[in-house]
C-alpha cells in the first residue's frame, strides 16, 4: 500500500500543482510539502484534511491511495465516488436522509421506466 507521501505526490501532480503552488494555497512553507512527500514527517489530521480539501479529493485517497478496483468498477463517475467518500464524514442522520433521497429518486425512475414499457 502506498504511503501518505506517495499518495500526496501522486494527487498533487495529477491535479497540476507544483509543491510551491500547493504550499502557497495551504499557507505553509514549501519545504513541508517536500518532507511530507518523502515521508520524513506525517501531517496532523487537521493538515491532512486541509490537503484533501485543497486538492479536491477525499481524505481516504490521501491516506490509503486510489480507491480499490471493486469500488471503481461499481462507481464509474469520479465526482460521484468522491461524494460518496465524503458522506462518511457526515452525521448518521444526514447520511440516512441522503439514503432516503437517493432511494426515492431511484424508485421514481424505476416506476417511470416500468410505466413507459
């Protein structure tokens, strides 16, 4: 499994950020980015969350690497996959509400499709 530093470097380069530009956006010294990417030091949870927000990815992707292949095969839309990953950070009541909304939408589409047939 890739390290946090390897994942950070991969995502940073994929998003087109130089170390300097990412450091500027994060309001930290560029040498910190280099140390994180070389796994010389680990960021605090707060800094890791700020990396994820700045790079527009889920914290899981930075911590554990790209989502496993099974999840990728099931959810082809990267934006949707990232949204699902972010749901893990919401309160249980909020997640339950989103599940109900999705369930209602899928049910409606299913009924519409059956009525059109």
